[in-house]
């Protein structure tokens, strides 16, 4: 199951989002700590919802959901970005970072959405000075803090403009080919596997000839320059992956096609979260809540009816044996004047009717 998008995924998702530019921020929601919803109004397209799950996904959705009171971060964004126009949406190099550029009367704001590690959402001014962030964080080589200049852990290579010579040098590191493609070039595991497969080069190979570099580079270019034909890939009736076009490594897998890559991600998210309350209407949530209350009340009524029946039976037995019970109580009360409850219990051990004398709670158990 897919847990994060790759740099290649982000490339194709953002490619489909370009129509959002010039759209106006309509509403902002913050339903979960790591989730942010930006609702746009786009001329000739109407309402569009951008769902951001920090550190994991970003995609267009057709479902807004229902949300409780806004968080402090949400209120801050609403204040700063009220009626803001989106002037740019792009990927930062080949990083898993999406950059949104907003324009308001006072100037411009830049929102960096980090989709690696635990993720983050950072708002800066037009000079990249941090104004606020979802998470204030500090590492050995950078710090996300108000008034600091925003910086991210840059990869050595931007694979969208890498030349064949540089590409070959990166892979000439003594590492397995699939690892070099996934980590050093940065395409991620799935696309690294696809490149090895389509170039017919052993993915575990550690040294490549010039001809093999040519084949791998050609397969690599095919991955980052391809028409979108998105699909969800299944394994044993469960979603295994979401890809912007069919991959050879999944040629035998069951697939479901979609009109866009964003639609495929929206479908995946809904399927994975099908049981979450956020994907139920308020009307349905009220119905579910009422059903739970009725079920709980029904169980309580049944328990009370059972207790009433048991107590009635006990009462009838006591009434039928009233004289015997009264005599036992009289004898116990007389004995209490001479003996403790524990001593009474020892003397009555083996009695046919009196089964137990509880000295601690001063109770007598009889069997009728």
C-alpha cells in the first residue's frame, strides 16, 4: 500500500494542477494535525479542493468533509490568505516539496509543503522568511522557526535537468543500480524498478558499460516525460499502488483506470478511509449516532428485564420459605451476641441450608 508520494508522482500531480493558477482561496480547513484543506474558486471551473496530508500526499479531491472548530494554525492561514490569488504552483527542483505562491493586497506569500519524512507546511514571505509553520523543528543542518530563512535538505541532483554524463557518474558509485536510481538519482523505488525492467538491465548490477548507461538513461527519460494515463494497481483485491501511467512491472496486475492522476489519488484516499467519519455526511453521522444510542438503550433494557426476572424469582422463593428464612435470621442474630461472624461461620460449616457466612461483609448465603 502506498504511504507516500515520490518525486515522480509529485511531478505528474502538479502537472495536472496548473489550472488552479489564478484561482482564489475560498476557504481553509485543518481537520487533522497533519491535514490541510485549501478550497479554491477557479474561473470556468468552479470550486476545487486541494487536500494536503503533510509528509505523505497532495491531490485534488471532490470531497471537502465536515470539520470541527478551526485550529490556531488554520485561523492564522485564514487571516493571512483571505481572498488570496494563487499565482504559482510548482515542484521545488526534483524534491518532494510543493510550492504555492499566493498574492494578496499587501504582497505575496509562499507556502512550502514538505512531503518527505514527517512533513511540514511552512508559510513564508516573498523573500522566504518564515512567518509560521505547522511544526517548529530543528535539525543539525536546518531549523524551521519564525523569522528564519526557509531552507530544505537539497539533493545533489535535480533529475529533471540532469545530463546523461552526470547521470552516468551518479550511477558509477559501486552501488546496486536500483539503489542508485531510487536514492541517488531520487526517482523512488517503484520507478527505479521500472527503469531497470524496461532497460533490461539487472537491477543488482553495480557497474554499467557505456551502452548500458545509454539504455538506462533512455528508460529514465521515458519515466519523467510521459503522457498521463493514471491507474490504481491492485494486489489480492487491495490497492497496492497509484501510478500516473501503466508500468511494465505491473503488467500482470489488476488495474483500474482514471481520467487523471489526481482522481486516482482521491479514489485511493477514499477507499483507505472508507470507515472514517470524515467521509460520512452529517446526516449519516446523526443517523449512526442515534442507532448507537438505541442499541445501547436496548441492551440496558434487556439487562434490566433479566435482573427484574431474577429478582422476582428470588423474591418468590423467599416468600415461599418465609418461615424458614426468618428462623435462620433469628438464630444468627442470637449467635451474634456471643460469637463473631467468623466464629459463626466455622460453627455452621457443613450446614444443609446455610452455605456461607461472609464475616467481612456480614452476609449469610443460604440455598433454598
